[in-house]
């Protein structure tokens, strides 16, 4: 909610309409993330735009090849644009800049791998 309301509503409606168990996995901000909760929508938008939190749905009722729907566009901003907005990530970079850089590089590599997997899942 907040960053892509229409996608959220689609996911909730699809889950509710399914005759069986449905799971909705949602990003939730927290005061421990180290920012003003009034800025939550800004952070959610950054999470989506950087690929940190991709938006997708899977509906097993749809025909083969149309079950998985990737609602996010490819990342349009560097991952650090999201991560360094939050104290939980920023703290590491400040305490140990070399380790912070290494962890950011690893997270960026992981994000690229994950994005490629999501793109490949479009045929499900």
C-alpha cells in the first residue's frame, strides 16, 4: 500500500477470490528501520523502484503461461537509493564503510540474479 495501491488491490482481490489458501506477502515498514513513519510511502516507492521489493502475483487459476504476473518494471534506481534511506542499512556503512560497500555490492548482485529469475518466471 502507498506505493502501488492498484497492484495491492489486485493482489488482495485475487487472493480473496481464490477458493483455497491464499498468501499475500507484503513489505511492512517499522520504526526500527530508522526513519519517520510519515515517510513510509516514499520508502515503499524507493523499495519498488530499486528492485528491493518487486511486485508480482501468482494465480494458479490462470492458464499456463499466464499464472505469474510481474507487476514491477525493471529497477530504475540503484539499490543504495533505497538501502541508505534506512538506518538499519546506513548504520553498517557508517560503522564499517568497507564492509558496507561489500554488502551493498553483494546485495546488488543478488538483486540482479533475483530480477532475472522473476523475468524468467513470466512463462509460468
